[in-house]
């Protein structure tokens, strides 16, 4: 048993989809969430900046003596190198490998689509992870840069016309590739799950990266005797004003946030402090 917290971060609110799943699977775990709301989006930036931001986020979580760190962000997960994640010094997972494993297990046709931010798709990280598991699989990638701002601004209703139009633009070409599995390679995208599902006429298995990393965490903690038996409290930290966070987070997580939200000066934390 280990009652230390699980540390989890994202560039903004998307990682809360992983928190939601963690709370469902592991209700006794203490969770510390950091959302870099002052610097979102990461996905339109260059790799070196994303790496720096992600390492600062990790250094912040490490200050809280967490037992495990999860990058609930496709962009950060894709940008970090194994050399960087090896330096963290405590167990870590991003969303890429757990999502790739789920996609490989689900595909029958061997044709998998991956959508994500521009940085994620450019990195090719999901494709590499998929091919390391199933070299025979064909991977089709497409960047969907407008999805994150649409989600962050609450354009997530299943019948939202603007998001539906944007999604058609991004996804109809991919439908022609006859994929049978689609990785929603950014943790914001499950918030528009039904819009994406409708475009594929519910014929494609959609992989939710937040859910997959939460499942991975459950397996890892159980296997290593690290499961917690606490009260399941959540602490939330953000890098912009916490105003409005509670309401939007409640929408993302499907439950009310009872704890306070604290603002952090993330720029003051050195990424070299690991
Ligand atoms: N949730 C992040 C991801 O999974 C959002 C990316 C962004 O900040 O652009 O990629």
C-alpha cells in the first residue's frame, strides 16, 4: 500500500478526462492535477518548448512527493524523449503507449487512424508506438488543431454545428482510408466523442487516451503493491487565474469539484530541478 498521491498534468483541461477515469477505477487514490492553463495550447508550439513546459510540469508535481506521474497530454507525451522521462526518477507514463496498445488490440483490419494536435502528429510518436507492437499495421495520421480551442471554449454539445463542421473537414478524408480504430490522440478530444463517432457512423472504435492511461496506472499500481487506501481527495493547480476553472472542470469530469483550485507560478519552476 502507498498513500502518496498520483500526479497528473495536461496543458489545460483535457487531462481531466483522465482524472475522471482514474476516480472511477481507483476511488481511494489521492490525485494532484496540474493544468497549465496559462500556457495552453502546447500543440501549436515547437518541440523544444513543449519539452521544457512538460519538464516544468513534472518538476512541479515532484515537489508534492507523488508516487506516479501521468502525462495526460498527447502533445507532451509525444514530445518527451526516453532520456528525459528516465530522468524523472519515479514511475511515469504518457498516453501514447497505453493508447497504442489498446488500438492494436482492437483493430481487425490493421488500419488505424490517429488524430492529435499538430505537434503530436508531426512527432510520429503514435505511429512508432503502434508499429513497435504490430509492425504490420497501417497508420493514418491527421492533425486537428482547432479541436483544442473549441473544447476549451465549451463548444462540446453533441449537436454543436461549428464543431461538427470542423470535425467533418478533418475527419471525412480519414473515413475514406477505411480505418476500423481511431486513436483520439489528444485528451481534449473525448469531450467531443459523440461528434466524432457520428462522422464515422459508429463503425470505428474510438480510443480515449485518458481512459487508457488510467487503466495503465491501475495495472501498474496493483502490480507493484502501490495502490492507495485513502479518501480519494483531488487537489487542483493551474497556472492561470483559477476563476471559472471549477465550473469547466465539473463539466469535463461529470462531477462537482469540492476542493480549492490553487494558482501556481509555473515559469518560476526550473525544468532542471528533477
Ligand atoms: N490535451 C492536450 C493533448 O492531449 C492538448 C494539447 C494542446 O495543449 O494543444 O495533446
